[in-house]
């Protein structure tokens, strides 16, 4: 363990905070007290205007005591403090998630442009592990960044690389006071279960498991940045405007999720995913063109005998593409051809009289294909660009 005499270094993400208001999220716990102490000492050199904000959840019988502690501490240190009471809305989520959402709402409304939170290395490692166990994608596995965004604000986590043991050692060496949340000992809560039971077990075999998971999170975060660049280029190449950073992140999250029902509206088009491929779908519609050819396409002589019509799918249609094989349902043929489900409903079916002659993306019915050297008409379905 690093010496407790040397204070933990606060990583400000390379940001210049000179002259800016920085509000520390102060719960009263050791992590937030240490962060406030570090930034209080560095404030004159950094030129930042330091303050604190305490969120009063009202979930514990000690909640009023914690608020009083924070007021007394900030009064002693000469740091302006804002205390905000919140009501926890648990609809559709657990207590931890609801409390976190309430805190973020308070921070988002606070007038300071920079919010500093006291998440540390153990929190980061636990978050990565928890997200992986829940089946998170690249974004979830990348966990928390040192510097991020919360609405229009900058969200800083200066202690993200500092282990909890070093924070405790520093607090004791400085003889700091803090409060202990009794809920932190409740192993029924998922994060506490990881912290109290899984973490110590991992440490017996992998002493640096926290650092390893945090390093993996940085690798995942780098991959997500690359993915954003690729998505921007993908949209640009298809003539679509670049989305905001927040929308880009959300688009990436949905596109890398599961299921073929993903449909993201953007710049007059839809982004869809099928079999791991992203496609851009514009408004439905199009035009049929029959291009003359020899020995290819639909037999022109046969087309002249009956009326041509374009129809939408009604369900149950069958098509025989090869005279040596039986007729098959369009559903099966579309699946084999890799045509996404939403595209199948948009494609027109070409009939000659009451016979299905051609389906875009599949081909021409066996009995209607032009013979070698015969006049043919090659059908082309062109959609609006």
C-alpha cells in the first residue's frame, strides 16, 4: 500500500478549472470528505471556486444527522454547502438505481458547471464486474470515465484511480471525521454483496483484481470511442447529418443491443440492425423499371399475354426459383437471402395475371425466366435516395 503521508492525487481529466465553480457531491462518507479536503487544499493553486452539495434521501433514520455533519464540516472548512431533499421514486427499478437517479437529478439542476464525485478505484472495479454480470455491452463494461457529461455540465471523478484503502489511510493520517452509512453493511444489496463477499474472495487469488478490471474498463472505453468514430463516418457516407454526442452515444447503445426491432429515427431516415449489419432505411416507396435484355430477366413474350400488377405482401405467398426444387414460402426465402423483416413488408411483388413472377431481393419465378437468346425484361426496384 502507498504511504499515507503522500496525499492521493486528484485527476482532473486534463481540464482547466481556473475561475470555475466546482461542486463536490458530499455524502459525508470518507470518500467524499477526502475529495473535498483534497480540492480545498488545491483550490488556491487551481484557481477554482469550491462548494459542496449534499443530497438528503431520507432513506435512513440517520439522514438528518448526516446532513448536520455536512453542514458542520463545510462551516468549519469555509466551503459553501447546498442541501437538497429528494423523494425516491422506485417505480420500475430497485432502491439503489432510484437513489442514484435522484442524486443525478439534483446535480443536473445545481448551478455549478462542474460536479465532482468521489467514486474511487474500488467503485470502478465493482461497477465493471456488476455490469459484466448483467450482460452489459462495451459501453457498460467501460464503466465510469474520469471526465464525462451530465446534461450540459462536466462530471468529474478525480479519485477514480485511487483505491479505497489509500483513501482510508489518508483520512486517518489527517484525522478527518466522516459518517458511516449503515446501508453499506447490508449484503442484500447487490453492490454490497460484491464489496463484502465477492471482492475479498477475489483478492485471495487475484490481489490486483481492482486494477485489472479498471484497466479493462479503459480498454472498453477506447473501443467505444472508436465505435463512435465509425458510426459518424457511416452516417456521413450515407448523406446523413452528424448527431449530437449524446444522441450518438444512445444510437450506439441501441445498435449494439439485441433484437431486430431496433429502429432509430435520424435525419429523415431509420437505422436498423439485422444479423449484425446496420442499414439505413429511408421512406418506403419506389419505382419499378423493366430493362430490356437478351437471355436474361423475365420472358418478354409471356409478359405480353397478361396484365402486370404490383402488390403488397398478404402472407402465405410462395415462389419457385428453381424448376428442380419445389415452391417455397417467401418467409423462408427471405430468411435465406438475409432480407431483414421490416424490408420484407416494404418490397412489392410483381404479378402477371394471378401468378407471382418476381420478388425484389429473391428473383424471378422459374417458369418465367427468359430462355437463352430470347427477349427479356430485367426488373429493377429503385427506392428513393
